[in-house]
């Protein structure tokens, strides 16, 4: 990786003292890795998840190295190739300091991770989740992969079992996450905990309160700053208590569908896209709500923001959502009609066509419906 160091005239005149050298070092994130199975010339990527920036280097003598500026911690992904194989990628909340990775073969699985305090804290979090939830940091990713595999082969029983495991882990991890944050309010990794285990899974007001309750060091995390910025538009919608704007879009079979066709039912109008990972993570919750309440005058209407139809159809095949699927278009711009600024976004509409709730995530969909559809 090419690294350019900028120095102004003052630094060229003054001698660098040991303290200033240390200060400069503290602003760098250094990653060194050695895996005997890595092939020389293979490309490795370092992705800043929050900034959406990517750097790359190549393997030499089964080793690779990255140097990055780290003014505060961020969530980084390190992966071999643009489409890494299983266990050829890892993610970690990292800041200024050093990470060393050493392992066997070409896999990060079972590799030793050592270095600066953020490495030890990541291990501590993984152990804490193992103790409290029975599985560690990577469990959601592993379940998501298995869900995709079950969907691909049409294994309905495996899909049902995995969805139950997913929902059970989510519930356990929500409790464990709050306990972790209470014990580690000023650790940057606590921002990661909020993002990974609580964001879109508890009421938005509670997420906001947790973020604001973080200590100054944790609030400097890029992830915390991004979530704090993202919260403002999620808190409310001007459409709540108003009549839902009607629209007509084309479904997956090419037929026109109107929102008003569903008048007389409770409708969750869900905006999503195939490329949106948080949207895909919400699917088990939506399926659970649909299965539980579909017979009680409830349905879901999904509107995709996809611009590539083939990717949308591929996602429909993968997810197997048993409700009406619509594709937004440039003329109708239903997302603009509903002032959609982020996805996933949803609106709960009552049988009279009025918006009664906005931004229901995780178990909140089922809880809201349960309170309204009691026998």
C-alpha cells in the first residue's frame, strides 16, 4: 500500500521530539498479518465501513500490511479478494494503534489477534457474548449465511429453525448489549455494540438515549457519530396521523397494484432494496409478523428502491417473502411521496388508510400489531 506523509514547513524546521513522534504514531492504525496459506500476489482490502472508503495491498511472502490514518475508532473490514471465501475476512472496531494477525493456512478462523487495547477489548466482548448468549460476535453473520443457503436450496424446515435461532439470539443479545454498555460506557467498541445488536431492534428513542449516554471517548467513534447523525430523520414522520398517499406500482408479475387496493386491512408499507444489508436483516422479523397476523386482517406491501431489476428478482427468489412485492420507478417516485431518506423505512397504515406508526423495527412490528389486533 502506498502511503504519503504530508509535513508542513514548521515540521521541516523543528526537530521531532520523542513526544511528538509518539503523537504521530498514535494517529496511525497499523495492521500486519501473516498466513502461510495466502498466495503471493493476492489482493487484500481494508474497508472503512463508516466512511465507505477502501484501500488495498497485495500479499508478499505470505504477509500483508496496512497503514491508515485513525483520528478515532471505526469499524473496519479486512478481506482477501472482492468476494472473499468463508473465513477469509474479519471485521473489528479499530482505532489508532497496531493489530497483528498470525495463523495457519489461508484462513482467519483460529488466527491469533494481538496488539493494541482495542484488540483485547474486542476479545473481551466476544467472550462476554459467548457467556451471556451462548455465541459470540460473529453469530449473526453465521446465521445470516446459513439462512441464505437454506433459502437457496428451498429447505423450509432449516429456514424455520434458523429463523427461530436468529430471533432467540437477537433477544438474548439485546439484554447482554445493554449490560455491556452500562459497564463500558466510554469504550469506542460500545458504539459498535449499539449498531450491531440494538440499532433497528429497540425503539429509536432508546437507541438515541444510549448513544447520548456514551462517554466522550466513545462518542468520538466514527460509528457513534454516524448513528447520532442518522437518528434525527428517524424520530418522526409528518405522515403520522395523516392519510397515506395512494400510488400505483408494478408487482413482480408485471401487474399494476394500488395501495388503496388494500383498504380495509392493516398494511405495513416497507421500503427496502436488495443491496441494503440492514433491510435483509429485518426480513425474519417481517416474516414472523406476517405469519402471526396475516389471518387477522394484516399484510405487508414491500416497495423496492432497486434500480437493477435482475438483482431485485434475485433477492425475491432468495428471501421468499409471501406478500406483494412492488418496484419503485422514476416516474412514480413513491419513495419521494413518502419522504424516504433512508432504508429500511416502514409505515403502518390502518384499515381506513391512515398512517398510524412509523419506523417499526425488529420485534416492534409484532408488538404494535399485537396491541391492536387483540381478540
